[in-house]
C-alpha cells in the first residue's frame, strides 16, 4: 500500500529557518543548535477499493430482519452500503469508495483526526451522514453531510473529550431514528450520549451506563444486529473472547447481560462494524475478514475481504473498537557519521525500510531525543540540546537544559490532551514540563521525584496498561524493566511501578516506537549487542508478547530511539 515513504528532513539551523533558507554546511560554534525542519515528507498511500461483500446480492452486507431498523452510519454516496473511513499512517483520512478515495476532514488547526465516529443522518437535510471527530487535545467536532467530493460544514461540539479512551456509536439506542454515542473513561466507566437532532449541539447530557468496561480492549457498535430495533454492542476482552451486548431500549440500562460469542478474536488488531450487525477484523498481516450476522448476536464463519495485506498502512478505522493512538510512529537511529535514519511503523508489527532523516553530520556527538509529537501534526519530533539550549523541531524553547542527562517525550502525562516532556537531572531527579500543544513552549517544571538515577534507560510512547493513558518504562543497570502507569495528573503523573521482568540488559538500545501494529497498544523495540532488532508487542495490561526478530544490522547505530 505504500511507496516512497520519505521521512527525510533537510539539514538546517534555527537561524536558517528564521531567514527562510537552508544551510547545507555544518554551523560554527557561534551558530544556533542543529534542528530538524518542520517539513516532513509524508508516506504515500493508496487506499484499498470497496469490494462486493459476501451475501450482499445488491443490498447491504449482512441483510437480515435488522435491515429495516438499522440506520446507516457511514453511507457516504447513498448506495445503501456502509463505506469505510480510515486514517492512514500519513495522517490523512480516506474512504474505500472507488474514485473518491481522499477527502478533507479535521484540517482546521492543522490537526489530525484521532477518533472517527460516523453517526449517520442526524439533521435530515440530506441522506449523507454526519461524522464526529476528536482531536488529540480532546476537541469534538461534528461534520455535516459528509461527502468525499466536498468540504462539509463543521460544528465545534466542545472540548474535554480526552477524558475518554474510546468513543463510538452503537446505533439508535432509544428508537428515535438517530444514532447515539457511547464513551468510555480511562477508569472503565461507560456513558451514553443521546442524539438531539440539533447539529450545533448534537448530543445530550451523559447518562452513566456502568463501570467495568475497562476489561475490554475493543468495543464496537454494530447497529441492530438481531432485528429488534435496538442498538447492540460487541466487546472483546484481553483473552480474545468476543462478547455480545443486546440493546434493551432502556436509556438507564441500554445493554443487557453479555453473551460469549467465541474465542480467538485477539488475532485481530482492529475490529470494526461492517453494517447490519456484521463485523470486520483486520489481522497483523493487513488482511481483512468479514463476519456476517446470524440474527441472534452470533456470527457466521469468516470470509476474506479483499486480498492478503490489502489493508496494511491504515492506522485507525472509523468505528474501530481499539483505543485510537497518535503521537509517535517509528524509531530513529544515529550512525557513526552523525546521520539520522528514520524507520516508520508499518501497522503489521514491524518497520518499513529506513529513510534518511538528517544527513549533514549535524548529529555527530550532539545530544538529541526522539519525542512523541509535541504539536497537532501527530508526527514525532526531534529535540536537540546544544550549549544548554533546547530546540524542538526548530523552535527555541529555552536555556539551562545542560543540567539534564535524559529527555523523554512519552506523550500526554497531564491529561489535557497535549504532549509533555520529562527531564532527568544529573542527581537523578525527574521533572515534568507540560506542553502547550504547539511544540513552541513548555510550562514551568514540576518535580516528579528523586531516585531516577537508578535507571540507565527511561522511555515510552503511548499506553502499556490498556487504559488509554500515557505510561513510562524504565530499565535498571541490572537489567530489570519497570512500568510506571500514568495517572493523567501532572503533579503525580505515575502510580507505583510494576516489575515487567529481568534480563533486559541484553539490549544495547531500547526504543519506544509507539504502536507498531495499530491495535491501540504501545510496543517496544530492542537492539541486541550483535545488532539484531527485536520487537515486543503490547498485549494484555502490563504484558508483552514473546519477542520476534525483525532483522539484523542495527549495530551500526550508536543511538536508537
């Protein structure tokens, strides 16, 4: 699906950026620190085409008695078939409608669409659907009458939606013909928002459904899957068991007692609705499978949808059950010449071949850090400390940073939806600097605590516990790896550490690449002393899969992060 995945960043200095030109020769001691340009060439992407779905026969996929009562949620072209909407690893939104692949949504503030929730026709002006989109900072926006060929009108619904790790639509819960929304907090509490029909204020006040929904790593709304006119849910737990929640029609308790449907569903990194109670599942090879409904919550045997690997390179599907992830998308290695090389996540649990990121020798002996995105573009950033001055993507942040021996950018630690920075001083004290969401300013530091000098590596990029909060990993000099679960509170950003295991000093380098297989869970990379690269996929909370070798030759890097 991808070609020419250039992530090369031109060599430049902050002085050159301000002057509007690039310098190709190394700076003298009097010049500002080297910094990577904000301009990055995004990966090219060709979306998969929409295919006839098994059992369709000219109608919608999985047509059952539910046909008459399930409102369409993502039919973009009015043909009666739910269309796929998805965010690729280039940050753009696409659809699988032939000839109408890409369209503009959520481009205000140069942001990316983190969660994408189609909710069907809410306003009655056309048959085209409305789509809810959340940004990284928790802003919820409604797009009216979404059409790939046009630019839909947008309504800013409000902020604060970063308190949820999952937002989706089960369909019409209360029988008024409009699709409603459910949202899960980081602590596993599920809430229901009923549609109002007013596009300027599309959702009513939240209704508590109940606690305990944190046991699921995927929650998928499917519309009416059993033909009773009520919206239903599927949920997958960490063992891979799929559960069915039939709708009740009662707002205070919209879903009935759960029913086990089957096991082995953890083979999929994303599960998403296919229309009329059907489900899609995409595996780590990038292959999609379709399950048609039997009309009672159970599903028929799977059928391949498209070809092997056709759905590689898609970071998040609209309506997918996984927690959406943005912020860091790969790893950077520095060789002995001071050249930086970029490896992009391929959504299959590995990395694409490297691209040159910075090639002038600027980074020979320079202190730098590979951070989760500090601005709305969701593309990870490079921070440089030179002469005690900190620069992030060409932006001068401030002086006095020479007191620190470690910088880490794991993502949002304060719970405001904006990425933050951690810094450890030479006495082992760790500090938190809250980001402003632009990558241009940091707030006054907050003391996290002492004793962090016991670790020879501190890293992280995303969620290792399954609650959607940003976490941190730390390795001792003896090779023990610990997890610090995030709290979402800047003053006390971490809970008590959890021991992951020993023997991690076998790796010369550890790197946090973000989400390698696009399942919403943060992963880990390790470079052994012989240069072999291994990956560990995040699985259940606080656990990783068995290691898998990705390839040899990484001993050429003196840093890999």
